[in-house]
C-alpha cells in the first residue's frame, strides 16, 4: 500500500473542515430544530384544550336543555293530573 501523499491528506482535511462547518451550522440555534417542534406541539396542546372545553360546554348545554324540556313538560302536565285526581276523589 502506498503512503498517502500531501495532496490526499490536504483533500481529506478540506472535506473534514467542510463537514465540521456543516455540523456546526446545524446547531446555530442550540436546538437542531427541536425548539420549533416543541413550540408547535405546545400550540397543538393549547388548541386541543380549547376544543375539549368547547365540546364539554356544548354537551353541558345539550344536557341542560333536555332537563329544561323535561321540567317544562312536567310543569305543564302536573296541573292536569292534580285536576284529574281532585275530580276522582270528589266523586
């Protein structure tokens, strides 16, 4: 095997320097892009919490509306039953 010559060593050094520069450029912000992902995931979590809260409020409104309807129905029919009971008992 031939001994490496100066030109080969210089070529390898140049490529190593270029790779080192590219590697350092990856970490210019100190996070290698993870910070951006963390921010996006944080925003996604906030959006999901807002959606969950909205859905819970809508479900609560639907349940409340159903009970109001049941209460109104009972309030409307109750006097009729009372009248019928009074008619039956007074005969």
